[in-house]
């Protein structure tokens, strides 16, 4: 299990960021795929926006953008139909064979 998976298992969503060019590296890596320098690990800010979403039964799922165009799939918890570009906050993350993300919509 790598650092990313271990941290997710502990409920922490971390990313790797290049020490030199400051780009978020996705998928996570110890080396930058742009300038080939080393990366550092850091927590995300847990905020994002809905890029697209769909519904299965009574649950919403979507593509959420966080951190410099980093996009992850996750469940969207909401009281009403989500909207494209709506803000969300990461409420839970975990890892059990695959990453799992649960976001909650933020109402203004």
C-alpha cells in the first residue's frame, strides 16, 4: 500500500505537489511528471465544485474538481438535485481496494 492509499484509509485526502513547479501531480507520485523534480505530500483543502453528476436510485454521484484541475469521482450528499459548478466539501474519504470519496453540497 502506498502513502496515498494509507492516508485515505485513515480518512485523509492528500496530494503530491511538485517542490519546483508547484503542480499537483495526479495520480500521486514521488516525482513530477512535468519537470521530473521530487514532490511533497500535503492535505487538500477539501473544497471542490461539481463538474458533472448523475443519479442512480436515490443517490447522486459526480465528478468533483479540487486542487488545480484535480478531478475525482464521488458520492454527492444533498437535500435537492445538485447543480453544475455547485460548491461541495469533502465529508469522508477511505480506501478499501479502491478510493472512496463522499462530498456534501454547500448552500449559499
